[in-house]
C-alpha cells in the first residue's frame, strides 16, 4: 500500500477537490461548505486545512483552527474506501501537534449526535462529549 502523506497548507488548486471530497466522505453539510468559505479559511490560516494523501489521491481532511485562545477541529473526514487504516488518527495527531506549537491547551470538535461512527472515533482518540454545553448558532447575512 502506498505511504500516507499528511500535508498542512492546502493550496488554492486543492479547494475544488476538497469540496468534492467532503460530499463523499463528510457527514452533513455546513453553510461554509463552498468555494468562498474554504478560500477564506486558507487565506486567513493556510495551515488550518490539513490533508491526507495516498498515491496522490485525497483520502482525508481535518480543519485545525486556532483563534489564539481555543483549538477547534472541524471536517475530520476519511474517504469510505480508506477508513480503519489510521488516517483519521494521523490527521488528529497532526492537528494536535499544530495546536501545541501554537500554544493551544485543549481541542474541541463538533460531532453530529446522529453520527455514531464519528462519536466512536472521537472517543477512541481521547475526546469526550461535554453534555453541560449546547452549541448556539445564528447564520450571519452575506
């Protein structure tokens, strides 16, 4: 099997591939799942979007966002044909190493309640839900 390559710093040429990948590999969609949203992410923090590649193909992603205070994980996704091969773990390790370099002290992830596979993976990686918190959201005008 071809070696896994973890690459921080997605390039502009990667963005359409990433968006198409999320339609296959990610659970749920977000208001930011469009070219403009991902372009803004990469322009603001080029190392936040971490990619896993095998044989030149995109097989996994994670967004490791750090706002200077908190570490947020989004879009941990592994292609269905490549799951259970350590790709998600490798992506989380890269994200956590990034957070430590930046001075982060705790990572958090948003995980859909209905996504039991993801909940299992996050627990296996040492994360735990905090039931006392609720996520509050408000879409902002364009």
